[in-house]
C-alpha cells in the first residue's frame, strides 16, 4: 500500500493532519499537506480511507497492493 | 434521465426545537435527492438536504461560489449577495483568485499552529470566566463568555485593540441579522470599513509580530486587499465560533448524560466537539452555489445561473449517512460532517474554532461544575433571524 498527496490540489484544510497526525503534517508556509509516511502499515487502511473521504479536494489517494 | 418535479418550496427555517434543524427538511430529504426551491427574488433554484449530494455539489467544477451570482435564500434587506466580492474578501470568489488569497492565510490556521495558540486562548477563556464569576449566578453566558472569547482571540491574532472590539462585534452582529434594515446595514458596513481605513494604514506603517504584520511584510497585498482580508477574518471568526460555543453549552446542559460522560472522560473532548459540530450545525442558511453552465446533477437538469442552497444542518442529520442521526452521541467516531463545509471553501479557521471550543468547554465545566440554566430551556431566546444560529442570551446559575 502506498499513499500519494497532491500539493497542487490540496487546499490546506488539514483534515489529514487532524485525523492521522503520525502520517500527515501541514507545511508552515501555506498549510499544504506534508506526507510523513508514504507506506504505512496495512492496519491503517481504515483511518486512511477516512482521510481520503474527508479530504475536501481529493488530494490524497491510496494505491492498494494488487491482490494475488 | 430526469426525475419528475414537485412545485418549488421556500427554504425551511422554522424550528420546533432549538437543537434540531428546521422541521421542513426531513420530508424533503426523504423524498428526493435534490428539491426545487423558490427564492425570495422570484427565481427558482435548488435545495440539497442529503449528505452525499452535498459533498458532490461542493466539489463540483460546474458550480461557483462567486458572490455576484448568488441570491439570498430567505427574505432579507441585506445585500450580501448579487454583487462581486471586495478585493481580498475571498470567501465568495472562485479559484484561482480564491486560492491565491487563501494560500496567504492557510499557514496561520494549520492544525499545529492553531494548537500552539492554546495558551493564549486559555488565558482569554479564564479572564472571561473570572468575569463570569464576578457577575455571579444569573449572568448571561453569551455576553460574558461565548461572544467575547472568539472575538478577543481573533483581535489578538490580527492586532485589533481591545477598545475597538465591542463596536466591531456590534457591526458583525448587525450584518448577520437577516432582519436588519438597509440603514442599519449601511451604518454597520461604513462603521466596519471606517475602522479598517484607519487601522490598516497604521499597521502598514508599523507591522507588528502578528498575522497582519506577517501579511504586510509578505508584500503581496495592497491596502484595499488587506482591508478585505481583515474584514473576512473578523466576520468569519466572531459570531461563528461564538454561537457554536454557546449552542454546545446549552446542548450539553440539556443532555446531562452526555455531559456526565464528558466529565468522566476528558479524552472524549475531541470527539465531543466534532459531534456537537455535526449535531448543531449552526450555519442556519447553509452554503450557496450557482451553476456556471447547464449541468445534470442528482438526476435533474440544472440550468446555467440557477442557485443551489446546500442545507448543511439537514445534511448532517441524513439517516443514510449516520446511524441514529438525530441523537447526540459524544462518543460517536463516525464524523465526516459538513458543518464547516466541504471543497476548497471549507472553513479556513476550522482548527482555530476546534481549539477554542475544546479549551472553552473544558475550562467552563471544570470551573463551574454545578453550572445550569437559570431559566427554563424553552425560554432561552434564539437567534432565529441570523445567518448563524445560537442563543442570543443564555442565563446560567451555579452553586457558589
């Protein structure tokens, strides 16, 4: 599993940093998303799905590993 | 595929209970994905009461937030829509202009930066609670505490002197009251812009170590834009968080089981704040957008120029989205509410508001463990005719 965060699309609402502060931060400059861990444990999938659903601009995506 | 249409309805605004959205929403939400709505200027537009459709609309590229295309959803003499927004007043603009202005501010309102403001917020909260103590049982919590805290915090952040605060607060109140007359609104607008016309040049000549000082040193905004931005910050911060603070206290006092849970386990505070935001959703009139082009949405053909009102209070009680949607449950973990909007316009100050609410509720219930209403709950006067909903006064008492 891999996470991507598009800073161009990001509107700095900070939902990700609020929900999963160990995985996401915001830049001091303009508050846009800073990815702290692009390959978190698969156990975090539920939290990541919430981040994706609550990101107001769809800047964050999860690329799940293809099933065998 | 276009669904059959019912005749247009006006925006429901009558509430039979202060903690619940206007009664007229649920039958519409049950009935259809999008409702034909009649606007007071005689035009027909649309109303959204469901969560999924609200989220989709607020991120849809065919809809604009630009002020010049919006129409007031309820009868009012206030002219807050229909003309282009002032330079720097970015809330009712679209990208790229909206984003260019907003990006200059977002760094000040991150989760981390706003949490760092907690000591300043705690100081202000405790000073206002000292005043509450001095005022004694029977005091009005709105006047002494909930209206004062958020306005003091924003004034401190942008360097507005305390001596100006109450006057500004009155102007914001007048401009948020739907029943304000044209002369009242004009007086408030000129009071506000008169203040900014004095205040901004002084700040530009001597930029201090605060948010406005940083913006001025950044050198990207002219005097007019700084005025528009300061006005946006003031009007965005004052009555929004104030009403939410007051509504949260009122609601918790009327839900003693939930308040007891919160007292027992302060770890619940973060979730409690989210649940209160969802349950109460003080944005009385919701969010407005208008179609930039003919577009099919939620099974209907929306015509270019038609206005859509997203009824945020109804959306956050959608039973399709939430189990027991009409129940206050401070332990709820399924948030994702739209109380602060969605899409690129989602509330800029949301994390500041969260910090103020958390610190405010904690300190109030900690220092006044026997706090209760001083009047029967059905006698609490509500701001029924305001853009943001909340009690206009909340008389409280406690054991000395």
